[in-house]
C-alpha cells in the first residue's frame, strides 16, 4: 500500500500533466478592426486614392481595411454616404452598392456590383473587369510552420445573381461572376533573395458557372495588370463548402490549413516559389469580394467573418 504522502505526490503530478494536456491552444484572429470603426482606404489602379470611407467611428483614424475597385468605371466616394432609418450605412453609384449594418455580433456587409452598367458589350479576351474587394494586410502575421490549423468562419448568402447578356454571347471561358476569399501566402524572410514572393490561395464562395466549383491551379493571367503569380483555389467539394443559393444563409467553420500546404506543394511542383523554403512563409494578407468578368448584376451579404490561427501545442 502506498504511503499517503507519496500517493498525494503522484496524484498531484498526474493532475499537473492532465492540466497541461487540457490547456487551450493559443488562438488569434488575423483580422484587425472587424467592426470597421477605423474606416476603409479607397484604392485605385492608376490614380491616387481619393480618401477613405468612414461608415462608423472617427474620421481621424488610419484605416486598416482597404476597398479596391479595380477595373470599374464607377468609383465610390465618402460623399455618397447614406444613413438608412435602420442604421445601415450605404455607399452607392451606378456600378455598385456597399452597405454596413451593425448587429450584436458585429457588422453585416452587403456587396453588390451592377456590371450591366460597366460593359457596353460582352467582355472580350484580355479585357479587364470590375472588382469590389475588401482587403487587409494582416498586422498579426503568422508563420505557417507555427500553425496547427487556420479556421475560416463565415456566414453569408447570395442576394442577387442575374445574367444581363444574351445567352448566345455567354462564354464560360470569359464570362462569370465570382465571390471569393484570397489569402496571400508570402515569403517574409527579409534575408532571403526571394523575400516578397507569394502565391494566391483561394477559397471560392460563389461562381455563376458552377453549383460545385472545381479546383483551379494556374498562373494569374487574363488581363493587363495580372500579377503572374500562382493561384491555387480549392474546389468547393474538397473544402466542404456548400453551394450558395439566393436568399439562403450558409455558415462555414472550416480548417483551411491543410489546403494551404497542398497549395504550396503544388506551386513548387509546377516551378513557382523556387528558392523559398516552407519555414519562410507567412499568411500576410487577404481580399474578399466580387470579381465580375461578365455582364452580371450580383450581390452577396455576409457576417461573422473571421480567420482564426491556432498555434501548435
């Protein structure tokens, strides 16, 4: 029979070890200013930024978020800000509408693009297309080597998807409307000769052409300002993302980290990111929103968006 003092000692050690095993893993959100209280900086491809949008909060803050409107004939300004009776803040013009609504859980956004006003004729090969993208460079960058998982949280619904071109003119190789999330997986080793090299990692949420979006892995081409970097966009079935249909809310809570590892392996196998080692890569930024290389009027509403990095134990 064990000495009572010794038995207490053994029990204490066991409880200590059990406590360590039950210690929650460190989790951080990669997103800053999730309530958009510091505003959004407007981005332009060929002209200086005209300023910022401030749906909420102080106009003296420096925005963390950016709003990119590449390829659009109709660009938003803070001067068109409208406050609705229910508290929704809306910015709208002929080509798009962007709205923010505060809730108990955060902010609900609705992003709409009216490409029927952007195109005079169906889009042609190598012609640019309108974008409406929320962008952010992560202030809390994380090395892939230090992660156990990366949890995407998202709740959204398609609000509108209308083809506004003749069906005979529709070419699925040229024309669609896509709502998607892209993460930048980047070499952040300042001592590396390949510092700054990156790939686009995509999470498709909607594509007019497909009920189940296929894997896409290729170079970023198709327009004059394409980056030439490797794009790896996960197939919706591989990711377990259900189809978004008009009016139906869908909630996601997926671990996308394994797919990022596959994206890197695929890029290396195809000759991209040569000279960069796995230990040098961080998740450095993101963009989320519409790209509309076709004559479509579209809308998407979402809330509860977050990217949660879970560190290795």
